[in-house]
């Protein structure tokens, strides 16, 4: 439920945290997410983006997440005025019953309107999120949803299987995602279909037309540092990760309070691998050695040799990447390195 007074308090907390966060004005990407930023009223959305303006001078990719039910012409204009040039929309599915199950109420008509509003103000780099392995979802329902999504002509698509976590509505109602075989069949079909439609899979869950890879997300997978601002946000700076409290009310009371999680060198090496091999082109071994002062081959020699010999991993042009068969069992490979 939307409470204007709470939003005003939240904006004040955001302002206070940003004043203490030492944010450089040389940022190359900004990503506003964490749910539905466009649920804000147009005036408050403008206030939020105004706070970010000083740090967006050199930003090349400026993304905001959008729930199609909450965007209107005024908000679209606000986004463009502040330089936002990329949108990530929670499409999820085009099946009415599955959307209702997720608490979503948008329709294909809503989606068309949302896409039109964005394109009319010049925001043409648009990513759609698609979910699969939803409770009771059939292959036919998934196929129709993907075809409907493609009819909107997005430049990018992100693919997510359902994860049912504790204390979520799905968990409380006893819903479960599909079995592993059905989930794998859906994933493989989506990958094949998007490839045939000209979308390049550059990461496990992400597909894009030429020139539309997400620069911001690539930063995560290359294990770059990033700054997190706001309730529930996470960041990574100077060898430590940090998490903000998820409760909005707790964040309003103390916006600078965050849990610091120091990372050992071993932690950082493994996380760098874990993120890097998510990308189809793999992890740059020279960057790894420069960052940690030790070659990957030396540190993970025995395990790496076994992976290469079995054909699960390969080194191409100085990058370590999973082979096609290794890509399908990536979690198992990471366990071996861990």
C-alpha cells in the first residue's frame, strides 16, 4: 500500500545516505531497482532522480525497473528528463492466471501501452523479464508468453526460474516450482528460440540483440565494485560486501546503518570465478592475476586441470569459460572449485 508520508521520509533517508556515501561523479552506469520505482508519484519520482542527477553526468547506461501497471505519460517524461535511457520491465508472463498467482494485474494491452510511452519519449533500449517453472505452468503457456514478449520487440531479455523462499506468498500457500526435468526443458527451449530470433546469450540468464548487453550487469559478472543505496540494497567496495536493512521503517530511522561483510582473499577469488563463468565469454585470466597477484592456473591447478581434461571448461583467447556441456552443470563445477 502506498503511503505518501512514508515515501517522503524514505526520500529524506536516501538523501542523507547519499551525502555520507562518497559517491564519485564518474559513474558509468546507474541502476534503479529493488522492486517498483515507478510506483512513486510523478513528483516524488522526480525528487528521487533529482538526488541522483549530480552523479549521472558521465553515465552511459541509466536503467530503471518498471512495473507496467504503474507507468503513465507523465512519469515516462520524468524519466527521460533525467537522462534515463534503459528500462527493465517485469513482463514475467502473458498468462492471466499465472500473473494473478504472482499478484500481477497487467495485460498485453498494458504492456503495449508501457512500451509505447517509453519509446515516445526516446527510451528504446528496453529489457523484459520472463519467468518460467511457475507453479502449474505448462510448456504451451511458456511458449505463448515468450512469443508475446517477442512481439513487443525488446532489445534485451532476462530469464528467471521461480525461486520459492521462506516467508513468501508462494511458500505460505504451499506452491512449488516444476520438477527439474520440466524446468530444464523450458530453459533449453527458451535458449534455442531466442537464439533463432537473433538474441545472443551472453550470460546464463541474459539475452540481447547486438549492441544491447547490459553494461551494469556485466560489471557484477566481472566482479567490479559497486555502490548500493537504499533499503535492502547491497554493495561491494574495497574487499568487503555490505547489506542494508530490508525494512523501510528501519532504514528511515538509520539510513547509514549497514552490515559489513569482510571478504577473505579466498572468498574474493572464488566469487570472481563464480560470477565470471556465468558469462558465455568467460572470465579474463589476466584480470584475475592482476587483481589477486596470483594466476588462476596456479591457485586452482589440480581442479582446473581436471575440468579441462574432462571437457567441462576451456581456455580461449585468455579467458576461462564453461564449455557447452559444462554450462549445463555450472553449479556442480563451482562446488568442485569451492
